[in-house]
C-alpha cells in the first residue's frame, strides 16, 4: 500500500533560518507529489506540485521541493523563513489509483519565532 | 473560482444522532473527494465521485457512512448513529478532469460528538 512519511512532527525556527522538511513515500510507479500548507484557521492550500520534468519544483512564497526518485523523497525547502510561514505542512502522493485520491503524510507543524 | 464550500463549519451532536454535511465543489469540477482528518494526522481518503458516480470508497467508510452526489454538483456525507470516534474534521476537495491538476480543498466541517 502507498504511504507517506514526514520525519519532523514539530519544527521551531527563528526568522531568517533555513527550512527543510523531509518527506518520503513508498510507491515504485509513477507518482505525482504535492506539498500543501494549512495556515491557522484556513483550508489546505497547494504550495507546489511535481508531475514530471525538472525534479526541482518551485512553488509559492519562495518554497521549493526536490524530487529524488532513487530516495523516494520530496523534501520541502525555503532558504529564509518568515513568521508568516507558521503553519502545518503536508506532503501528499497521488499514485496508482485512477481516482486521483491523495495519500497524505501526518504533517509537520512549523513554528517560526519572530 | 469561488472555492470549495462546506457547510456547516462546525457540528456538535450527541452520540447516536445522525449528521449530514454538504460540499459545494468549484463549478465545472467533476471530480469530488471526501477526506477525514483527526488531530495530529494528515487527511485520510474516504470516498471519490466522478460526476454523480461514486467510484471508490475507503475501508474507513463503515456502513454508517453514506455519501451522495445526486446531480454531479454538490455532495452530501451522512453519518448515522454517530460514535465518539467519528469526531474529526471532514474535508471536501474537488478538481477538474484536465491533466496535472491539483485538488482544491474546502474549509472542512468539524464534527464534535458529545
């Protein structure tokens, strides 16, 4: 069965620090990969997505992620975080099912201290 | 794009009662998904509709759960004889049929069972 694992459950950073959130998935076929963000009190919003092509994907608000097929990873990065990045971050994979359902990781809560 | 709309935002009910939630997807999105999210976890897939056809149901969806999308537009999720373990956030998402499109999520309905 497909699964997604996010290594960090709770991350605390100071403003301007660099961010990397780990995401590993288990599925050997063609995958589509996503990072969603949920700001306090808001709905899940798409940060970035990977379908094919350049494995380095750039998203909104200065976020990027790198797809490394050999490592089954899709880590999220941002060179310099801001207080407004405080949120919960979810990695998700869409794989074998024709329905396009998403399999989510358990999420990482990011707290950025001003 | 008015976004995915869910109603109500919050439902409090006594154990054993029936509850129904509504989801209005983005217009012209023929794919609709229901997910459930519990505290500290990522969303888990419940069921999927393509137009009015329910094409996939998760094993999480017990016999007490039923979902409909009668005209291929809005959808309802009903839980009969609610149990304590049904307390969760119920999320609806929609997407278009075009290739490489992400799912768009609503704000969710938070169900609290007393």
